C-alpha cells in the first residue's frame, strides 16, 4: 500500500490552527507493563491532538488542575460516570474510548447470558442483554462460580467442543478448548474462585476454520468513520500465534453507511450482527457512551459442518486497530470529498521485520516483555468502486 500526501503526519496537514487544549493519556492504575503499548498510545494521543486542533499532549496528572479543555485517551474502558466526570468526561466528545456503568460491562462477560436465572451474578447484571444478542452471538454462557460454569460447560459439550475464555484477556490469550467433561473440569479447577466471582468466565461454542472480522466506528469532533475488516495472526518472538494487526476498509459516516453498500454477504452479516450488539448495549446500559466502538465477529464451521457467525466481544477503548482508525480520520480531515480509505495496522516481531518506507511507525524497538517488535500503519485512498461493492 502507498501512503498518499493526505495521510502524512498531522503536522503537515492543512487544518485548524492549534487552540488551547490538551489530549491526555491516562494509563490507569499501575500504568502499562509493556513499553510498546505506552509508546503507541502516546503517539495516538499526539495525532488526536492534531485532529482536535489542540496544542499539546501529556500524561494525566491526578494532582494537577487543568484550566484548558482536555480530551482524554484512557488505556482502558472507564467504569462509572463519577470516575469519568472526575477526568472531565461527560460525553463521547470528551474521550477516545468508552464509559460503562459496571466493570463486567467492559469485558466479554456481557456477550452471553447466565446458565439459569438464579445463577451467581454481579450487581447491575442485565439479563435483557443476553436475550437481545442471543441471535447474533455463538451459543454460550457467562458464569461467576465454578458450579455454574460446570453446568454451562456440560450443556455446551452436548453440541461439540467448548472454548473457555477469561473475560479480561485480549488477543485470545489464556483461552482453552475442551472436548469432554474431564478436560472441562480440569480447566475450571485451575481458575481462582475469587477471580471467577469478581470477573466471571465465558464458555462458548468452538468453531473450526474460523476467521475474525472487525466492525467498528470512531468519532472525533465532527469526524465519524465506520469500518469493516479482517484481523491477522502472526508469530511472536516465542513462536506463539498472536494478534498481528487488522486490515480495514473505512467509510466516512455511520453504520448506516456500511449497510448502504453492496457488501459481500459474510461482511454484511458481520456488520448487521455488530449493529444489533451495539444497540443492545446502548439499550441495556443507559449511561454507557463511547466514541470508539469495535466488535469482533467470528465466522467458521461448527461440529455439524454448518457455517456460523457471531459477535465475540466488544472493545470500547483504544485498541490494536486504533492507529489505523486515526489514520483514516486524518485522511477524511485532509480531504472533505474523500469517502473511503483502506488502512492496516501491523504488529511484527523480530528485528528483521522492518516496516516499509511509506509506513507510519508508532513503535520499533525492544520491549521488556515481548522482545523486539515493530508497530506501524499503512494507508491508501479509495475510489467509491474500489471497496467491496459500490454504494447501494
């Protein structure tokens, strides 16, 4: 892919002059364990400042009073409107990310219902959410106790293998696939009861030959961009398969813009399912709001050979694809007539995996946890007919 002039560094773009204001990166309690994530997010904060027309960035200091307007880039989904208000966040226009009323709502726990109406659940749990999304997710359950998890897992094993998923992990880390009761019991026995009660666990139908699509929307100031695309896996420095980036086709406008395109049927289905999930979360958690909405949709084959598709989880925080999302917004800001752009976020391991000359590099170096890693973004403009189908 070739990066056109419209996608150069924000400092070279024609746009509004900087005004008083700061984009503040808020890493959360304890900061980040991986320096590549901190560096990437600080670069995203810098580019967000240019999009907002603000004149600076920095890390949030809880001991400082900010006289100028601020826009916040939290590392995680914020929990509670009071916590958000303490950062000056009152709507989606004040942050890049999201705010939820309860901690479980920030995780994949809300994707599935409980196994029974009297099962253990945290305060604020929404039974309605599970009912609203059950036709757009895979068969599965969320559990907050070993007993409920065992019942749920045994129920799902009647239909084939089951994937057991810690709700706070990302990129597929910590998951296990079990095929019988012995394996299920062993996996659940290894989970700390206190962690299970506090965070929960997801048990879900396992698909073969699976691919993961991304459907999402970002809003910064007057810019709204919505996208679909595919996630890629790569090998890390230890030889494990991990998230390697996303290839996205981004359109100016909302979800209705995507649904107005002549999309391939699997993509259209993924967009429709993501929209149902998004609407359900908005209805079931009235105080929820987000300027960054990303939904992972898996498509594969079940044990009976049937094609299946379902939303796996949501991400209402800065994520692996956010560098690409920001590049798309930069392109739309630079060219008001531009309708679509194709962008890619790349995470490549090892010193030999050098970024192309036309890439926008967010990090390249040795991280103390994952070793040598390069993170960069590629982008190219699209004509209306260059994406999947013309506008309908």
